[in-house]
C-alpha cells in the first residue's frame, strides 16, 4: 500500500462530518491493505505512530526538502521503517541524525504526503477517526460485528493487533483475544453529565461513587506477581511500591482491579493533582519520594478474580466481587440509590473533602472500553474564567492557515497588564477557528515565524479542570485542561478575571 492512499483517506475523512461516511471510507482503505500493513494503516489513520512519541518537534521539520513530484512512490512499510530508525536514534548528534533521516523520507514524499506526515509526526493529525469510528471501520472491512472487534480490542489493549487478525482471519481471528493476567486491557471511559439530575434521568437506580482526582491505574496479580499499569497501558509497577504491596497482601490467587492512585495529606484530603502526577511519574529514588509523598490506592471495579473473568458481568456482580476480596480501605466510597437528593448530599460531601465530584454508574452495565458509554457518567462542578487572548499560534494539519493555539492571560490590576496562564487549542469548531483567525489578525501587533501577537482586547470564556503550579509561566500558575467555551463580546478586557482570582482557586485546592 502506498502512503498516498493513507493521506488521501485521511483528507477525505477529515472533510466529512458524517460518521457513516467516515467509517465507509476508512473501511475501503483498510480493505486494500495487506495483513502486514493493516496495523500501521490503523495507527496512521487514527493519527498515531506505532512507535509512540519519537522526539520529533516542529524545529526538526521546519527546513525539510521540497516535495517530490508525482506519481507517489512511498510504500507504507518503508515509512514505518524510517520512523522506527528515527525513534532509535539517541545520544550526541541525535538531532542532526534525526533530521537527516527525515530529510531522506520527505524528499520522496509528495506535497499531500508531506502534509500528512507533518501532522502525524507532530501529533496534530485530527481527521475525526477516533477509536469508536475506527472500530466500526475495522468491523466493516473485516465483515464482522463491531461488538466483537470492540471487545477484542479491550482485551488485547491494541486495536492494531485486533484489526490485523480480524481482516486476515475474519471472525475466528477475534476468538483468540481473551483477558490475560499481567497484560493490561483498555479502560472503560465515562461520558459527562451536566449535573446529578441529568445523570439520574439517564441512569436510575445507580451506584454513585467519589470521583478522585488521581492517576488511573489497572493492577493485575497472578500468584505472588503484581503488575500495575496506567490508563495508557504503560507498566509502572516499579513506580508504585505501595500499590504493589497492598494488592500483594490480598487473600486471592489472581485478580484484576481498576482504580486510582492518589497522594493524600495526613488529614485524608487530596494533594493537588500536580503533586500526585509528579510522584506517579517518578522513576528514580522511588523509596525516597515515597516517604515524602506516599500514594494511596482506591479501586472501583474488579475485572477478574481467581480464574473467573468478570468484564461481561453487570456492575453489581463486579462490585460484589470487589467487596468480597478487598477491605473497605481500598475501595472508592460509594452508595447505591435512586434518589437524586441523596446523591446530591453524597456529592456535596465528596466536594467538601476536596475531591472532584462523583461518578454515576448503571448497575447492569458490563465493562466496555473503546467508547464513552452511557453506563458511566461523571458529574463535577465546572470551573470557568473570562480571560484575554494575548497571542495565537498557526495551526497544523487541517488547521493549517488558521490561528489555533491561543495564549491566555488573566488581568493584573496592579500593573494594568495581563499575566499568561497557558495555551489551548481545544473546544474550537471550524466556524470558531475561521472567525478568531480573522478577528485576531485585525488585532495583530507583531509576529514571529509561528505566533501572531495581538492587542489584549478579545475576551474568551475558558473552562478548565484545575489550577496547578507552573514555573513556565510568569504568574507561577497554569490552567489544567483548558478549553474554549466561547467568546464574550459583551465583556471588556478590564472586566476579565484577575491573576489573584486564579491563584485563589489554586490555594483553595490545596
């Protein structure tokens, strides 16, 4: 298969909002791939590299050679091999060596292929082929039920492997994918509900449990061996000795648990998310940081116990297994109710204790990954701030030619200026991108190669999940998971939120 076909398919998928049309186009492309190409095609069309992050940034791609004239000649397997060589380059002189390898690759690529590769390498390829769409496309290409592909992908933890098996062997190829102890499976995700009333309109009766602002973990035990994994399926066993010890003491031979690791203060209140993630990410001197910032683990689901897989069982049975094998101290606090007022009191208590909110879960829902199912709903108060746009960076991929990544500032009453809190390119529709590009260019004061700086006049309402310490920005704090809710033409820059208000949110979370 030529890279050109992947690039054209990506462009076609990005150009249609219709889910069924996306699925059909992706399935058509996958149907042309050889068995050894299917996994790479699935990864590329999902905007991912099979090798993961390979250390290539915009600087390495800025001065690449001009595109090759048609006809296209780059084979998909050739591209994958070149990316693997780039990923393997380390040590002194690695930047020059990577640039040389990339130059050789780009010199053989046509202009559409270069655009596709740039977006792929920078992780900015957003053509709408999310995993749920890709699962359906794999199923269509293979002529098998989507539910079978989805379940196999959950158990395998890798849609690429499942796609290759499904397309090469049809339905029989999926039968070999089973829950395997000490091998992670993909996590079930949740949809968002605006409030508890809305959640209870969709799920009733329900299990309502604390939503902890920690790090998602999946823990496997087989005999005396315990392995811990992140939500992205990375093995972090050596980083979380407390978790390993806790699960190693359980009266079980085999178990698979889903939960959270979180750093708590002595009074039981959570540290800010940043503290948990800093400890969670520590790879060196683990025992030393463990003493200063110990991790606690809390579990909310049981997927296997002593030879019995539970992923297809309803939540009430999985929770019964959890309660049977784990002490209450290792379980996320929860209640079962059909009364929204009772649930509201439970939510208020969780918030008072410093937690994010609650999860509302259907008692009859199986454990499903690969999409945000209605069986799990998250409810948490939304934070918003009115901030000023200070600058914007030019986008890549489908956002090429549009000002996309916004620099956000909070008002400083003492100086009359604005303090930068971070950047975001999230929450923007195509219409918003077009409008803000035109408006920001009207406000331009100067620019460099990537960024347009503007007069601080445009006010945006920004939603975010929290505030964290950040030495990167002048105010010492930054927003977590900032996204644009909309613009506020009704507000003047001198009516926006202040840097002190932002710091107060940060202090209040401590």
